[in-house]
C-alpha cells in the first residue's frame, strides 16, 4: 500500500492506494465521528462492492442510498434524494457519508456532505480510474446544469480517500481509457518525465498491468495533492489541472451529459488546447503532434464531435475560468509546462475550433 497526504493544515487527509483495501476497516475507522454512516453508490457499483464496504463497517449503523448511474443524473434533484434519506434516518452533524463509485457519485456525495446541516464528514472510495486519479482528490464537489457542467457546487475536502486498485478489474474498457485522459494530463501540465513513462508504458496500462496502474495512480494523486495544497480554491496555479476542460466541458454539455464520457471529452479538448498553443506560438509543432499521438495511443478520441465554432464559444463562455464573459484557456508552453492565458486571438481560436485537432504535423 502507498499512502500520500494532501497537506491542508488541520484539514489534511490521507490517500491510501493499493489492492485489497476494501478489507481494511482500520483505514476508515479514524475518520468516522459517530456510528451514523451512509454509503452513497449507484446501481452499477452496488452489486460489485457495496457488501464489502458494509462488511468493513459492521459495528456501525450503516445505511445506503443507491442512485441511478450516469452523468445525466448529476443534478440537484438527485442530490435531494441523499438529503431526504439522511433526514428520514435522523442523521446528525456527526454522521459520515461515504462515496462509493466514480466521479459522479463522488461529486454528488461531496456536495451533499458540504451542505447537509452545513457540513458533515465524507470519505471517498473511488472505483473508476478517472475518479481515483482526479475527482476524488482535491475537494471539488457539485452538480451539472443544462447550460454548464459543475456550475453549482462547493470546495469541500474529504476526510480520507481509499483507492482499492482491484476495483479496476471490473471497470469497462471505455471507462478505463477515459481515466487515462486525466493521467496523461498530469504529464502534459507538470511532469515531462511521467509523460515519457506513459508513452513507454501505455500498452501495459491498457492491459491493466497492476504495477503500471498503481504507479500511474500514485504519481497522478501526488501531482494533484501538491497542487491542491498550494492552491485549494483555484485562485491561481490549480487552474492548470483544467487542461482541455474548457473545450471538453463544452463538448459534454452540448452533446448531452453522458453521450461523451468526461475523459473522452477532455482528451479531445487537450488535443485542441495543444493545437491552439501551437497556433499561438507557445508550443512547438512537433510537441503538439506528440501530445496528440500519446492521447491517441490510449485509444482516446483526438477530434471533437461536429460542433460549430459558435456552439463551442457559447458553451465555453459558461466555463468557470471565464472572467466576466472573457474566455481563459489552459495552454502549453512545453510538454510538462502549462499556463493559463486570457485574451486569446479570436481568429486563432476560430481556426482551432474549425479545424479541430488536425495539426499540420499529423
């Protein structure tokens, strides 16, 4: 088992990574404030892992909320199901919510924890690669609205993140690949040596080699933990974690939540961000092409759906990084060096949006 720490003073918390951790009740016990525990999961994950987590918590009064699966259900209405269940059970401020599932479950459970009685404990047990390397760490919680993804939410940190890598054995291939998009992101924004390693080990990751997956999760979590500790509420450098997300969120929203998986949209968005970086003279042409090749090697889309530039701009204007309606993008000055830029030349952006990721070098 690997253990990391997100350093946030008295709100610091551990990230435990390893196979078989769903049998390690000792890792959860220090983070439970009372016997009242509610596990929030979905219809897909519950048959696979709910019983194991319930067994870990055998001495506690464990209740469950089983929600429908899918990004389209990441709404205020669904979160209200959690609130109603907690109220029915008479759960107090000393209760603990446990998010068992992917990023959608984690985001909704965290938002419920942030707002139920103005804040209760919660623990993340992520079961998808994407949630293990990204959404379970850092305290971003929230729900989607028809006009924008994650536009209603709160920064609210978990007490513990428990990552059992064995859960990836039941993950559908499409979701495994989607998770690799966020793994690749860490190499592109801040860790060129990790990017080199990913380029050499992508085949091992795709065949679910245990050691390769564990390394990719550990490095990704360490990168995110370091950035979150330096900028918890995204006032500065944390924004680089959104490489590809301005384009990607526009794709998810415009296409209808759930049509494109988050990681798929981010993958295409990162290629578009590299393309725009090249057109702006920030990134060498071959580096942009290399970024595209690495993303393609993970079996991820490198071209967006057929959305018009006008559609992209309309949805990107709702992005959280936009400032008073002016677009801001996470771009690349080199592979392993991200920067946030505003005031992007409209004609260059229009070219990227029209041409998609078709780099001259490809």
